[in-house]
C-alpha cells in the first residue's frame, strides 16, 4: 500500500499562519471585465485584498477588451493592445492563475468542476464567465471572441463570396462596419429585422456599400452571428436559478439567489430587482460593488446592495471611413449623430481603460525594488533554480564523491535484468497552478529515464507545502498529487508513496508558489544509453525547441507575450515518453542521449563530450527556439541561472563550432536553462533520417574527430 509520512508538527509548534482565512479559497471563475478590474484593484491596493487564497480560472491567460474588438477587426489596433494579461495581473495581485475550461459547479460540495482536471474547492465563488452568442441561425458566433477572430482571419483569403453579419444591434453594426474597413471590396450584408435601424444607420450602411437583408433572404456565403447572447449552458445545468437566457439570478448584493457563498456579475448574471442588458458597460460598473462585497463577506461583514443606473452611454463606432472613424452616441432614448469627435472620445476612454492594467513607471520601479528585497520573487523557478555546475562539482569532490561529478549520468543503474534505473529531480513551483506544476515536475523527472532508454514504472514524491491554513494545504496537496498522477498514469507508471513536509519559511503570494516537489523515479530499460557514447559522423537531433528559461524570467515582469507563454506551457505539459519507442526501434544506431535541463544545451553537450576527442559543429540557423524567445534575449532578459551557465560559452571555437550566422540571442539560447526541455540524441546518419520522418526531431549539428 502507498505510504505517506507527514512531518510531525503539533499545533503548539506550528509556524504562525500567513493570515489566510480558514474558510476556504476565494475562487474567481472567468476572466471577464469585472474580475479583471477586481484583480487590478488588489494589485494597486494590496490592503483591500481579501485574506484568503485567491485563484482565477480562465480558459486562456488573456482576456479581450470587448470595447476595442471592432477596432481590432478593422485593423486599427494590434492584438496586444486589446488584451489584458490575466496571468501577470494575477501575479501582481497575489492570486494563483489556472488555465482550464470550466465544466460546471457542484454547489453542495462547493466544487468548481473543470474539464480533464480535478475539481477546485472553494469557500467563496465569484462568476464572471461572460456569454456565448445565441444560435439563431447557421453561422460562426461572435462570442466567444477568440474563435470568431480566428474565423475572420481565415476569411481574409476568401474575398469573392458575400459575407453576412446576422444581427443589427450595436455589436452587429460595429462589426459589419469594421469589416468594411478590413475588406474594402468584399460584398457585405447585414441581416436586420423590419424597422430595426434608424435612418442615420441605414445611410451609413449605404455609404459603406453594405446590403441590408432580411432572414427571408438566404445567405450565399459565410455568416457571423451577432444576434444576442446567452450564458454558458453549464450554469443552468448545475441547479442555480437562471432567467430565460441562462443568466444567473442575483440579488442587489450580487449574491446568487439562494446561494450566499456564490457571487455573479457581467454578461452571465442578471439582477432580479434591476435587470440590465448583457453589456460590457455593466460588467465594468459591477466591479466596484463586487470588490466591496467580497471584501465585506471575507471579513464577516454585511454586503451592501448595489442599484445600477437606469441607462448607460453607448458609443457605437463607424470604422468604415478610411480617413477618419466616427461614432454614434446613445443613452436611453437620447441619440447623437455620427461624429469623428465622438470616436476620438471613445478611443480615449478605451485606451485609458487598457492603460489602467499596466503598472505605472513609478510602480514598476517599486516592484523591481521589492523583487530585489525578496529573493523568492526575484529569482527564477523551475529547473533554473538548480545549483550552478561549478559549486556542484566542487562540493562533490570535497565530499569524496568526485566520480559523480566527472561521470555525469541522467539515471543510475540499480541492477536487475532487464536493467532497472533510478533518478531524482525536483524544483520550486514554476507556475501558480499546483496541478500543472505537479505534472510538469513529474514529466521533467521522468525525462532523465527516457534519456537513458528506460520506461517509467514507479515514483515516490516529497512534497513541501507552505505553512498556511490546513484547508488550503489539503487543496494544494490534492491538486499537486493529481498533477503528478496524470503524468505517470499515461506512461503506465504509478505513484507508490512519498513524504509530505510543511515549510519553515514565510509563504509567498500566491501560496501555491510555496509548493515544492521532488520525485524519485524508477524505470526499466531493454538497453541503457549513456551520455558519452557519441561517435564521429553522428547527427545531433533535438526533440523540441529551447527557451523556457528566458520566457519565465520575462514573465515575472509581465514582458513575455502571454500567448507565447500559453503555447510553451502546452508543449511542456506534453509527455515525451512516446519518443522513447522511436529511439528503441533504432537499436545500436542510437549512440548517446541526454535531456536538456538546467545547464542549457551547451552545458549538457559538454557532459556528452567529456573525455572524448570529438568536435561538434552546430548549425546556428537550425537550433529551434520557442516563439518570442530571441526577441526577449535582444531586450536583455535572461534567467538568473544564465550567468553561471555562460561559462560553457568557452567551448565555442574549441570543441564546439557554430556554422552559419550567429547572434547574441543565439549564444544566450545555448546556455538558457530548460524545464521540461528536449531530448538530445546522437545517432547515425541513417537513424537520423528515420527520426526526421517522424516529425518531432530537428537536426542541429554533427560530430567529427579532432583529426577530421
């Protein structure tokens, strides 16, 4: 039976807790405007932050500001100008960020249900999950926005067929006029109801050569649905009270009716006493009363009712004019005609809203000083937290273990037939999502076995959790264990036991960054590969790109593109164990293998070359890097382990040469520490040709003897 031994620490000798409430986490479901403003408030005013563990769950690490989406469609804005970086916003607010799809709620157990993930327990839950377009006709819905924007990008190459927007409310009007600017020559149609549009809007459509049609005129090309919205269907499926459009019913305090532990705001919710239409305006207005009431409830105080104003000003953009965009103004029955001044006013409002999510220069300077004062926040995490090579080798020698330092191996044979191997690895939490961090740590540890030719069979874990509320410790441990299990299970391996500890240092914010995982992993190999079997004439191949070290270093200051970070985390969380089958099939043609981790590509190549007379030639243009990595090097970013790793650059023009044009960014890439990095294999030319047909391998160089 698996056995877990906990640190014996009674209540009398426990460290003082970090001030977190014992009533469970405050879980923010969805990264809508209300929650983004909530996080911004906590980042700018930390004293208003509830004394609970804070967690935001959203599908991606960015949220689009809907007010600027028509301008994005028209080409007036770049994507990054209309995106809120939720991951970095959470970092600033001391909240954990979890990228996951929400499947539902179990109110009786206080669980948020996630797709392909264990549920998250909550003490308080706030819903701000937006809405989806109502399927009134065949077509692509405008909401969710991200798939709709991808659809429009694909349509850029299809200029011949007419394109129809269904729905002539403010959203449909803005979108179809923005499309005219995007596609000056393409036939465009707007499907309306009789007498829906005023004369001024009709004139604008005529001037933009947009044909007005009814539902009796069938579409002859692709369509985009802008015809109203409903809340996500899982909200009504979980038993919460909803209206006819699936929007959760709340009281004036933004509490879900009958569920005082659940709040809701934005397009997914409706105030029973003062219903308002689904609109980004009301989501923004709800942020302040939501923050006030969450803070009150977390402090055992009474929530205060909110009565929104009867109507709000709407500025509807007309972006069809190539010279100067215009806008209409609406508030209740009041109307103001198309004007370039109104557009300029709208643009200032929108840009000011987005600028509020960026730290001011003075705040950035204080954040940098705080990082210098707090080593936990300053230094890089993941495998970049490992000890540099020089003090490691010196310490091994001083301890009488010099052979370990001079004969590096990814995993150690421990006998048996077939051979059994063992390795150990671990690091401080790389991300604030404990499930993902557990999975990444397990995959990183198993990579040592794969690099030695072994399939993972079992593992034991040592998990250190922060000194905090026991309810939060249980959640962190449960999520971490589930993440480890997910990585092992797909390999046919098992977590057979381990040990738990409670940290004896202050906890960071979010507390999930205080989790540390170490794993001892075991495996069985038909044939064990060495790091040092490289032969003259071999081809060197990498199984995935490089650059995780600098990406996460830049992410700490919000400088990494969040979409690049999402893509890298997705790649890192993919197990590389299927590649082992490809290598095993090649038999004796695989001469050496390792995995690229903390010492970087060049440092691990140095281990492979140790004791040989081989010379390596690397193709500078072939070494793969993740998107955005070289640009970050050019801007001066690097991992905190990179300075120590740069000692390996002395190998260049000695045992390692670079063919092709080199650059500062490439040299930095060679020493960038990797977490869940690639496998590096040295094999015959024929074997390399076979591997390259499999699609996962990139040739980066070759080996030759010093005498040619």
